C-alpha cells in the first residue's frame, strides 16, 4: 500500500543544527494549507489506487497547525484517497506545542501517533541547540500525551552534543525509557553547512562534535535500548516489538510514497521527484495550477544503490532472493564487494539475508558506498 507525506514548512524559531526547509514567519500558513490541499488533488494519480497505509506530517513543525487546518487537510485526503482501517497517521510535534488544549484538539482528528522532538532532557543542550522548549517541558510532555489517550508515541533524542558526557547521555536515555513510549529515534549531532551551528563552530564559539565520543554514545544507546526491550530495527531507530514506524519503514523498504509541500520528495520505484524548497515559489506555482516538482528518472544503477543503502541500514537487511530477482546484473558485484566486510565481521550472512553486525553499524555509510555501482 502507498504512503503520503506532507511537509509543513513553519517553525517558531530556527534550531541551530537544522538544515531542513522551513520559515519562521507563519503569515502565509493559511495559503500553505490551501496549497497542500490543491497539490493533493493535482497529484493523487501518482499513487496506486489503493488505500493509504500511512500519512505523515513532517517539517518544519506540523504541531503549529490548528485543529481546523489539520481537519481541512484530512477532509481533502478523504476526498482523494481511502485510508486503510489501521492506517498509521503521524504528526511531528514539539513539546512546547503539546498543551492539554492542543492534545484535546488532536483527539478529534485522525492523528494516532506523535513523534515528539524532545532532543534532550538537559536545559544546557536545549539552549545550545536553540530549542523552543525546556527540560521541564520535555519531562512532562509524554505523560500529558498519554493522559490525552494517545498510545503510539515516539521520542527524538540527539547525542554527540558538545558538553554532553556519556553519563549525561545515559541519564537522557533512562529518562526517555522511563516514560513508557513505544518508539525512540536517536541522531548524531552533525554540523550541516549554512546552519547557525556551522557558523558557531567555525568561529570557535561551540566545539565540533567529537567523533570518538559520538561512537561511544551510539554504543551506549544500543546497549541501553536492548536492556529496555527495544528492537534496533534501523540505524537511528528503536522500538518495542511491533511498534516500528510504518511510514519511515516504507522508505527503507523502497515502497511508493507521495510527498506534498515545499521541499517534499516522492518516489514510485522508477522515479524520484522533489518539490521546490521555496515557500513563495511553491505557493505561486500551485496557485497557477502548475507542478512544483522536478522529476528525476532513476537509472538501474541508482535503483540498485538506493536499495543497498536503505536496506543495509535495517535489521531485515538484504535478502539474497530479492537481490537476485530485482538486481541480478549487480548481484556478482555485491558478493565480491561484500566479502571483505563479511571476513572482517562487519557484515553477516544468515538465514538467506545480508545485514550489518553491531560493529558494522558504525560503518554503515562506508560499507554501503563500497557496495555501490557507478
């Protein structure tokens, strides 16, 4: 079944590390809601005519949408698609937005999963990253959502933050696991070009993340998550058994999805498209009945490389039968290039599938690149 992504390109303030597309001005939010609804109608035929398995509101900060704006979008989704009875419908949210009143509003929408951008339970970290919420907000928000009846909750945390010791990182993890959420996403802080963090590091105001410390904190993460009964099903993602993020898993399984809104990407197996990352131009094009997307035809090499990159990041790995059936011409290259990693213990081949060992997960991008064809 296909999947739908909607990019909400607004934030209260700019996090210093973020290089996603957003605007801190919300003056055109109503226009953007209208444009998303219009684009949905324009592009609905790009997905197979079967029920949507997932809908994901990302950003930006989708929790800035009002209940009325959300319901207008859901009404448009209902007019153009059918939803599977058990569809996963995720809203990314910041802790400071999830007030009791807003959570009560969400109960009257189809949203059944929240992905909460906590990032840290330490005020020092939150201030360094220019987050809009406090540690106290972070500690209260999951309980508040649970009290509102939302039972599928994911928390985001960041490690490798300058000043975040291993002991402090473990306290962050223990705080998260004590909350009773079902899913955890953890990301290594990276210094992306043209961000405030990149400028601060270049000027010497903030230390660059320490690679050795990041590696240590990743290992601590995998160990503590396992102790808490969480499955490490993708490099950055952990869940209780059966609570894997179905929407994000669709990306890693190369399933078709449609992305709407500025900067959103779409994929149908043979083509990838991306919308223009400019709010004004996006609004202008949609208002004129024009597409905001640029379409890229994927070559056989690119389809194979994407398959390797995404599957190798997951616990289900690369099945030998699928490799041979979908990419028979590249299978000999895969086997040749995988052999050294198999011998080093960074890859494993068991029960008919190739996957990364715990040590290999630290080298995921390097291993995938070695398996690529050009």
